[in-house]
C-alpha cells in the first residue's frame, strides 16, 4: 500500500548531519510515511551510517555521483507517496511537520505546494532566527520578485505534479528548487504555514556554499526572480528588485536584516521565542 507522504533526502558527503536528518523524519507524528534517501555517490561515512539505520519505512538508494539536480529529479520519480516532502541532508524536521502539511494539502485541493517558516542557524551571517515567509499565494508570488519565498527543506508538494511532467530539472546548475518552484506556481496555488516546522542550517562548509561564489549565487537569483516576474505577470516595476540583487553582497549584514524585514521576510531571535511547532 502506498504511503500518504514520501519524505526524501538527497545526500552527498554529509556524515555529520545525515543521521539526525533521517531520524527527524522517522520520528514524525504522521506514521503513514516513506523516508527515501538517495545517496549521490558519497565517499565519506554517509553510506555506512545510512545502512546502520533499521526502520522498515526507510528506503536507501546508493547511486553513482550524478549531482544535486539529477538526484532530486530521480528521488521524486521513484517516490511512492501521494505527497512529496524535501529535507536537505544537513537540516531537521520538527515532529509535526509532515502531519500539518499533509493535512493542509488534503483539505485544500487547489494548492499544489505548501511550505513553512524555518528555524534558521546561519553561520555565514551569525543569525539564529525564526524566519517567517509570506503565507498567501499572492504574497508569495510578489516575494519571488525579490528573493526565494520559501524554505526548500520545508516544502511539500503533490506527486501528481511530477506525473504531469513538472519536476526538478537535471540540467539546472544551482538554485534548482527556485526554478522548479516557478514552474509549479504556473500550474497551481502555493502557500506557506506560519509555524517553524524545520531547523535549517546555512553553513560555509556545505557543498553549495563551497562550490558557488556569493556573486554567482546572486546573479542566478536575479535571473530567476526576473523569470518569476514574467511568468507570474507581475508589474514591470518589480524588475527593480532583481537589479538591486546584484549589489546585495556588498551590503552590511545588519542592514541586510533590516531590508529583509521591510521586504516581507520577518525574522526574530528564536531563543526568545516559544519552542518551534512540534519540537520537544
């Protein structure tokens, strides 16, 4: 019998974080799940760690190195669940995450994609915050002109999107999920829950941060935000945001936080907040 949700992780050399990530999914309040891990040719201890986790709901596939985009596309293709939920290999899901998001999609058939707020540990900026993203379809589309309007580790979407040919594009170099999101949002409504349902780690040591310079990341983000403006039929006035993105790396971090708050990304120190939803 097919599970209600497949939570999938694609991983490459994350021996420090992969076990907490997997166990955070196995410990979900929703039990009707499959946890699918695609090991993308890891050369550290990731393989051995995964093989030592015993749970009938866990399916591990060890594959030759093919890259992040191709791994994401393959994972969604072989997933069995009605709903598909991504978690990055160095992040963790809080226990109520899958239950809350699956309930939303079950009750809101016009929506194809649901995200949430995140508890963000960012060693690049020295931030320890809860970041809340825009919640409504309209606000999320407007936010896409400025920045990525969701946390990828907190998204769940319908498997029938993949069956319709809407999937991660294996040819994308990086910011793979944002390009995918734009195509999803052309076909269905999208939303974010206000609760922080994941812990997200942003680290200089991650493969993405090591492999792509801040300048190249911002150029790519400016291009994809321009695509979102065009695809979502936003006012041409929104093109000022992708243009300003090119100067973003030189803005001091304290000012960046103020700019994010003014432009729809609310952040509060999570140590001053109540415990995130579904956590212990």
